[in-house]
C-alpha cells in the first residue's frame, strides 16, 4: 500500500475530510419512515421529523443523483406534501428558481417539523417487489453539506416481504423478514450515506451469503415476480461468489463495512444498474439469468456495479463529487469513472465465470466495431461525450451514430485495454493494469464508506507509479483529440485483430436467441448500414453508409424488399443476392404518411464483427481474462471454453 497522495488542492481535502462524524454526532437526526406498503399501486409514502429552529427555513429534495450523471431527481413525482408543527399545518412556497426547494416559516417554540410526502414511482417496482432509492422520499435543510445532516431511517414493507440493504438494522426484530405490521429501524447515518443505501423489498425474496472466507461480508439479495426466478441457478451463485474473490484479489482493499448486491428479476420493474458504495441496485428481465444465453447480455452487470464501489464511489473525479445534491456535477473524467469500470467489469465477468474468455472476445469485437463505425467521432471527441453526459443519457436512437451518446463507457474500455496491454508489453507481461488498480483504488487500505476525489494529474501520477511512461500524452491523444477511428491498439497488442465475417459470432447468436423473447430487432449495421426492429421500422441509419446514400432515414418503415413483403429473411436474402454483382437492393419504405422507393447500392454481403487471433503476437487478452483466484464451479453447468 502507498501512503495518501492527493493532487487535489488542500482546501478541498479539508472540505471532504475535515467535517466527518463529529458534527453528525452532535446534531439530533432527522427521523424518516418510508412506507412501501402501497408499492403495488406505484406509491411510496414517507413521514419525516425534521429538527428545526423557529424562523425561515428552506428544505430541499435531491436533484443531482449520484451515479445517474444527470440533474433529474424525482421532484416532479413528489406529491401530497404537508408540513405540520405542533399539530397545525404550515404554509409553504416553492422557490421560483430552484424547483427542488420548499420555503416555510417555523413558528416560535417549535423544534420539530413534521413532513409527510408521497412519491409516484413508475420504475423499480412491480406487484411483487420494490427498490427504494431514498432520494424518492428525502427532504432536508438546503445549503448544508449532506454528509453533515444526520438521519435515522425506518421502513415498513407489505406483510411477508423480505428486505435487503446495506443499512444496519437495530432494535432486534426479524430482519431480513420483518414480522407482519412491523417497522424495521436502521442505525442513524447521514443524508449522503442514506441516499447511497437503497432497500430491496419483495414477496419472493432470497438472501444468499457469498464467499464466506472473505471479510467483510457479502450478500446477494434477490427478489422476483415469479417465485422460481429468485432461486438463482448454481452457476450464477458460483459466478457471483467468484466475483467477490476476484475483486478482492484485483483491488486489494474494500471500502465498505458490508456489501449487498440487490437484484430484481422482473419484466415490469425494469433493467437497471446503479452503483452504491456498500450495495448496488441491479435489475434484469424476469428470465435474465434463467439460462446461459440470457446471462450473456447481463454478464457484466454485477461486476460493473460492484467495481464502482472502488472506482466511482471511493475514488471519484473531483468535478463529480459535490457537497450536496444541488450543485451541478461535472463529467469530464467519466471515461475513468465509467470507462475504466466498463473495462474492469467486463474483465471481471470473464474472470468470475459469468462468461467464457471466448465470449469476452466476441463481446469486445461487438463493442469495438460499434465504435469504429460511429461517424459522430469525426466531429466529437470522447471527452466531449463525458462533459456533455447529463444531456446524453438515453437520448433516443434517431441519428444516434452521428450525434454519439455516452460513448465514454465503451471508448474508455478500449483505452484502458490499450493501457493494460501497453503495461504488459513494457514489462514483458510482469506487470499489468491490475498493479495500477492496487495503487489507485487501494490507497488508504481498507476503509469504511468514504469518497476520495482525484484529479487527472493524480491518475497520471499513479499510472507512472505502476510503470513510467508518458501517460498524460497517451490519455490526451485518445480522449481529448478527435479520432476518426476507434482505439484498436489494445486488441491488436492483445493478440487479435477486428475483422468481419458473414455469420454472427456464436455469442451474437446467443444474444439474439435471448433477445428474441423481447423482440430486439436485427442488425445490418456493418453491411447496408441499418438498425431495424422486427417489424421493419428503421431505428437508425449509419451516417454516410449505403442506406444513408439511398436517402433512408430513422423512423421510416421498410414495407417491401426486392418485390417481396418485408421480413427479416427477405432482407437477409436480398443482401446475399446482391453480393458481388451490380444489382441494387430495391426497397419500398413508408415515410410518415407517404411511400417512397429506395435503391441501396451495396454488394459486400452480410458482415458481423469478430476478433481473429494473430499468432505472431502474445495472447494478452487471455492473460487478462484468466482468474486470479481458484474459481468455484457450479456442479451442474460447468462452462467450457
Ligand atoms: Zn457504471
């Protein structure tokens, strides 16, 4: 372990570390009771007792939710707000500028304000389960660092539902299965930590302890809509336990007292991945881990969110850490926060056995090809996608390849693979990015939940501590510059090259089989330059590709292909038939309320990305994805490479 080395200005360090627990201990806590018993009707309720002094007071709800990278706290869904003091209702007025603030006047003699509020919840709930992210119900004094506001949470859930959370239950009771009608009380914390401590509740609930030899303790808490889904397959339990051991070996530290993977399996509650310091909120479809095909698209979910406990929660870019949830977060270093997590999450997915090494390579090919065929990179740098992150979350498919969206995830993955293979090459494979992670993410050794901000300069210094190199230039060139092509150096130095073949890879076919249940559509991106859904509606057109040159546009619907009514088979046949000859592919498309003809001049057949081994180079990719620990294998479903 190294000693603390901060590049942050001294004043920042005082702000972040000079104001810890003692202040909390002296102030009486806000008491908040969350009532989830109306979950099936999409309503959460809360009652809060807020310590106050007489006079003007401003209360606020969270706006910049950590991990979401955007200023969209749930204020628009907060309803039924009533403030009372001494049994009398108090008038309130919303701030005219900051719509998350409530102003009111506390009468003389009043020391506790009661607030009731409801939240309309449309995500992460179903008839059988709920995930409470506390920002849905939080209300606390404005203009105060949230770390300095003590709060004691309690929760009520429907009778018979189990509870999973990293919060510490107190006062006895029957956690994780509360008695009917009981309120489960948790130990006092602060508003920053409570926002970081979601609660999973569900009727079909299982808590699985993981890797008992590892300290601190880890649990996988699962709730599902169908009771059989919460009984996870042995292969998933083994992979998750392997993940705990692999992360322990990779990061050589922990920054939590306990860790809970919270997982929902539901077609209603939505797909989700939101990191927290001592837990993560993970959601997959109902059958998301039911068999290996379905697991592949979700293979990196738990490894990614778990990695964030180190990279993102413990170590956070200075601009992304603010003292409250009202100050805008700055995303310029998201290619580290998310991009390096994307890389490490995928590596850990392979090391832990959620996917095979071959599947890792197929998924890497998929991601690298997507980036390389992304014309928006001709005008926009990766850094710009990070700076603009808050306006690029879920922006829609239309011309997405020309705009780009949160490309800092996958671009970051390629850059960190580039760095990993470079370190291996410079050291004859004696060192790797793992050595850098043990410097950067393990500073200070084991800690409880803590946020330690970093700057670009500290990142570069730590890379240099792992292996001396001109890392600043390396990163600037790949992140800040306009690069018309994706960074494929890591793949090539890793012993492979990106190529295209006429058939989708085995992994791509497995994903298609899994997705067919959910109607995910067809991918002609690397051939005619179209992404379309099952009914022929065009989701996106590759800028400057063959379909773009034929003037096709997102939102149009293909009605006929070469004289036949549209079907996936008809389009596949037409692309194959046009290969190597002069005949164009003739389409009839519906554009709004009109019908057009379009002829696509394309003759190279179907093309799907794959990584091809280059025998003359070391196979670093397989070195990178090899487990560091002895993996646990599930008895029934051993994966073979
Ligand atoms: Zn992430």
